[in-house]
C-alpha cells in the first residue's frame, strides 16, 4: 500500500478520503496513516496482508515532486506498455509534469514478455524515492537506477537472479535495502540493509545504513559507489578483499576501519572520499591499488603496515592534507604519481627495499623538506620525480651509500635544482 499522509482524527480522515477520490483507500488507526492502491488487488492476494499482490509485470514507483514548473524524468528506455499516475491512466512517457508538489505514485506495466529492468531504465530519475519490483523480473540491468539520488528504499523480489554493474550507484539517499527471504541468489542477512551474493558471501550493493555482517568475505566492485550519505564504516575481520571503486565518491565518509583479514584494497577504492580523515589499515593488506586514496583531500595521516608489498600508481595523489608518510621495508617500488600534489607533505621516510621511484611520484609536494632514505644503493628515480618540492630541504641517507649523487643533480628537476643538502648518517 502507498502512504499518503498522517491524520489527527476520524473527521480529518473522512475529509481526506472524500477529497482524494482514489480507489482502494484504507486507513491504519494504529499508525495514523492513510493508504491507497492505484491498482486492483489480485483475487489470490492474501486478505490479511498489508501488501496486496501486483498483477502481471508491474513496477510500482513513488516520485517526490518539488517543482511543478518542470517535468519529472520517469525512465529512459521504452519498456513499459501502460502508466497509471495517482490512480488515473496516462499516456506512457519518459517525462511527466505533475499537478502538485509532494509524493506521487506511478504504476508502470511492462510490455508483454519483458522480464528485466533494462540498462539505464531509471538512470538519473532524481524524483524517484522508492520502487517495488514485481516477481516477474529476473534481472536488473547495468545502471538501471544509477544516480536516483532521492531513492530511499529498494526491495529485491525472489525472482531476481542477476543485478548489473552500477545498478544502484550514486543512490545517495538510500536508507533501506531488502531482499526477499526466498531469493536463492541474493540475501540481506541480519537486516544488514545491503544486497549480498549468497554463494560467494560478497556484498554487492550497500547504502548509508549498511552494517556489514561478519559472514561477508568480500566487498564487490562499486558496492557503495558515490553513496555520499555514508559517514563511517567498519569492515569486519572476515572480509579478505575490498574491490575496485567500492567507496568511490563517498564524500561524507569520515572514517573507515579495515579489518585484519583484508589482503587487498582495490583500484580507486576510496577515490575522492574528500572528508575521509582517518584510515586504519589492517596488518594483512599486501597491496594498495592504483588511485586507492586519490583525492582524499581531508586525509591527514596514514600508516602503511609492514605487510604491504605494492602501492599502485596515484595511490595517494591529491591527498592535500597529508603531512608525513613512512614507506615500510616491505615495499619494493613507489609508482608514478603516487604522492603527486600532496601539498602539505613535509617528510617522507623510505624503507630499505625500494629499488625504484616513478615519474611525478612527489610532483608539486611544495612543502616537502625532508626525505629519509634507508637504502645503501639509491633507488632509481626520474628527472621529474621530485619536481616542485620546497627549496632548501634535506636528504638523509646511510653513511657510505652510493647513487644519491644522481638525486642531487642540478639539471632538470633533481633535488640539487632546489638547493637540497645531502646528509650521511
């Protein structure tokens, strides 16, 4: 049933009922709410149920309209055969102008033979606030509900067997996610407000209210992609991998704790999490993917554990508040652009296993004045590895070490060009 409004007494309810003139109006005295169904109940529906069954291939949607001067986008692909708006049949259109602001209900009937929500079907429908998917649907396509920023709840029926990439990406307003208990492919165990692939224990879709169950072993690609309402997350110890782009664009995320079983952090996993100030990385992580923390402009401190052996290119690019970093002895190379544009980075300690430092690794680190390198034979560098560092810094190296004269050259953008001093100790 569809929520209309609250009422204070019977008189107000009766007045509201008479003025609405909608079919199948019902009332909940306990909840002080009025409901209605803009469709006919199935004869086989459970009379005791509060949710009458949908007939045929129908998709029930609610739209929150804030401006009647402009049309509201309803969908992109032409997959619907009929459309009922607030109980009245209308021509099927992709854009619709509602008469009043507030919440409106649209019931779409899928064309005959349609069993899937196609790619980008509701892409960028900013007015959509909730959707009920019928049991006839078996698949939800790529980007089907992507960027539905006001979508607050989704329910996945037991018939759905596949959910495409980005299906719910950028749904920043999502607060409730539920999978039917009879679904054999996906579940929402422990009321976690997420979609979990049952067989692999992989969380594939999350929202700002998600609590990751201990039984989950991996976080799938794009799971929380652009979920700007997410403020903090704890990844339990049972999780072993964080996929690519998992928390990309989660601009409200301020802190994250990564459990001790995680071995890899995927590409762009925390890309542009601009408010992220604190990250705790567990001692089992061996690889940090490319651009993993790029654009985390609020990150002030990061401890890279000794378990890490590889740091991808651009991993900490544009971390403009980062002030110091220690590369552990386990890391063998520092990739291209790794700390590029870390403008407040003042000191770097490089562990004794690094053999090479890539292009632009410290480009425009304009506050960098101290590098401690604990390696007897200097790692190879490029002529722009240190381009744009602060003038007058100090390079501290082991006594008797070799190869650092290259670093101190005055041509191109070597440290000597910025009047640095080499100190052996």
